[in-house]
C-alpha cells in the first residue's frame, strides 16, 4: 500500500505552478517546551530553514482539513479507503500503524489513498516544512517493514559502515555521538534487512539527510529508506547492489537525452573526455548530498520521492545541465572537473533546478525508446524496455528476488 506504481503512465506535469519560497524568513517558534528540544537546538526536522510561504501552508492546511469530514459519500469502491474515514477506526489505525503518529499524518494518508495524482501535484507545488517528513513517510508507507524487529546488529557490512560514518559530516550534527549512533542504527538495520544489497558507499549520506529531516527518528528513517530499496518505483536495491546496474541505466538515459536535447553540451563533454562516472555517478550514489548544499538536497529529494528514482534523478540532472549549459560550454576538461565538484553551486539552486525540471519532464516512453535503441550491453536493458508498461512489475520482481530476508 502507499506505493505509486511505476506501471502507471504519468500525466503531464507541465501545469504545475510551483510556489515561491522565502529562504530568509525564519519560522516563528513558540517559546514552549519544544523550543529546547533536540530537533530545535540542532535545526533538524521541521526546524530546518528550507524556505517558507504562508500561502503554501494555507493550501495544505485547507486540503488536509477537507479530509476530516467523515460522512462524505464514498468516491471509490475501496473498502480500505472507506474504513479509514470512520471515526471509530482511527484509534485502531494508529495502533496498527506506528509509523503514522499525528492526526495530520493520518489525513495526509487518506489524501494519498483517495487522490494519488493530486497528492503528487500538491507535493510539486511545494511542501511546508512541518509536513515534509509526513509526506515522505506517507508516499513510501509499507506496513511489513515497520513491523520488523529492528536493533543494532553486527553483519558483514558493519566495518565499512563504521568507517564511512566518520566521513558523514553533512552538518555539525554528525559530530555528536548520539547522532552517529542513530546513523549506525539505520545503516546496520538496512544491511540486515537487505543482505543482497548490504551497504554501499553513498547510502550513508542519504540516510544522514533522512535522519535530519525526520528529526533524528532512526526507526522511521529505516522504514522510509527501506521502501526505496524494496519498491519498483524507487529501485534502490538495483542502484546500490553489487555492480550498480541501475546507475549505468540512468547514466545511459541522461547521456542519450543530452545528445538529443543539448547536442553542443554533449559533444563538448565527449571532446573534453568528461564521462558520466565523473559527474552523474557522484550525484546518484550520494543522492546529491555529497555535492550540494544540505537545504538544496532536501528540496531535490521532495522531487525524487514524488517522481521516483529514474524520472526524478533524470529530470533534475538534465535540468541542472540545461540551466548551466552556456557556462559548461566555456570550460575545458580541468574546469569541468572542478565544476562537477559543485563548489561553484550556490545555496538555493534547487528551486531553479526543480522549476526547470517541471517545464520539460522526461516521459516514460522516451526511456523505453532509448533502451530499444541502445548498443550498450547493460544488465537492465530488457527491463527498461518495459518501463511504465504492463509487465514491468513482473520483470522487476525477477531482478529483485531475495533482496530482503
């Protein structure tokens, strides 16, 4: 449940009107017991200054309030959907679904179940800070993961996890022992739940970002990341498993689309010997976190959660190149290598990238055509010839057998 199926054709998102965010205006924190909380002191969770817009807050509050009407006539024949809107079942639902803890999260889940496409459109318009983690949880919700026994476990990946954790300094927060322990908890549990994937360098950066957005809730972070590993919509098991098969598929898609849509940039990269491994792989395997400013990464991940791994990453990376193509054409090989360390990127570039991505989103049929014409011998080519079509889910399961206990 709660999973956007990759087999559904995407509707055209060109009509999305993303609201402007004010990055200077700070959230007005009430001076109550929460003001001294761990999350507030360390500026994590809803206290991350990602940008605010009162109109955005109002739009979301009005929408979620609309699902508080219990006697509305059923819009679907889904017994599950109808049972959610009966007051007597709310308390039972919270008991059965410990990942959903707040009333607004419950109504957000009802919103998602009833109106998946509109739910996604609202997310592309923008997410209020206070609802971001709830949105990420709801869009990835999977009950079988949340009920698994989680504890710090020693496994074959433990040595590499502990080694990489010391390099995970996406903020000063990760110098604190209790936060490092939480990150260790997340990564060791994921490696235990998915032994065929285990641990891959880069997962530490993404898990650290999720921990910050969650407010350092390690069990919830495991559940959300686990869905990325377990789902045909996100396919992180194929991104991070040995030989990184999904990485090479996405690189091929991006380069072929660049060749078609930005031939001058593509040819310049070839002449300068700038291969996808120099820049695309860094972005994919660290989820933007290693290279981009933290607050930008949060917004970019909003987009990935909504669009899925393949379309999400492809849209954002192509948008980034589109925005910077004139600059890229002036740089030689050495300068391009420096540029793709993203030292020149300024904070708040994510909004510009997302708006560009929304103007020209990649279509599933474009990916199918690329896979049909490619001369690259890639492991997942046959799978992605079905991308967005009936049969993709069945084929995906063959590639994903045995990824979890």
